């Protein structure tokens, strides 16, 4: 034992006292919530074109890219009388299993139409396994101003070219 070792407990309490008068870094969650970083990877969202049609074309690239096998997609064919997306096909069934998802973002990188993006929402806990399998209805973005619930015809321009040009500039 060294000559000054008896001082160690006092030094230890000194650290404690020092921190007692500092501003706490802990947050009183869930009463108090801090905003996430802008690019935080939270819950997914299936986006729409400015007329309300869905951007998802049911291609399944997101499901193939997912390392956790968390996405299930079944595509369907659009018809002239029943159109959900401006393409030939749309995502008839779309599910994300948040029991599996690790929020890595590979699926959104794989999506060719930017249909799939991630929000900043992180409160994904729930009390049953079933409720953590999010359906297409849960993931679809809400209808914004000027949007109409599909199915409906393409409303942005006369041709596909006009549709995508107008959609990109407004979407
Ligand atoms: S964020 Fe990652 S784990 Fe989650 S669904 Fe997308 S690819 Fe799969
Ligand atoms: S979200 Fe994107 S990648 Fe996934 S099925 Fe739809 S269009 Fe394809």
C-alpha cells in the first residue's frame, strides 16, 4: 500500500460530487423525447405520386435486398378500370416484419422508384408479434393535398412521359 493510497476513496467521492452538479445527460423518456438525427433510419413509408397513385410497382427488389428476409411483396397487374400505380404493376400485398427488420436501409437503396423510404419514427415496440408485421395499409403515406385514394386513372398529364416529368417535379 502506497503512502497516499488512503486518499483514493476521497478522490472517488470527488468524482461523484463533481458530477452531482453537472447538467444531467439522461432524458426522461417517454415523457420527454429528443428529435432524432434527420437521416435516422426509422419506420418505413410507401410513398405516393402527387395525384395519390402509389410509387411501388411490386418489383420485389426491396425484398431481395433485405438481409433479414423481413419484406414480403406480391405484385398485381393494373388495369384501365383499376389502377393503383402508374406502371404496369403495383404492390398488391406489402408487408414488413419488424420482428426481423434491423433498420439497415438496404431495401430503400434497392427501390428503383423511391417508393420505399424510411421515416424518423422509432417507437416500434408492441405487445404482440402479429402487430409488428406492418401491412401495406399501415406503411402507405397518408393522402396529401390534391391526392385521391387509388384506384383511379393517372391524373398528371396525358402521356407517361408527362406523368413522370410532372410527378418528379412535384413529388
Ligand atoms: S431496413 Fe434492412 S432489415 Fe429492415 S426491411 Fe429494409 S433491408 Fe430489411
Ligand atoms: S418498394 Fe420499391 S423495390 Fe419494393 S416492391 Fe415496391 S417498387 Fe419494388
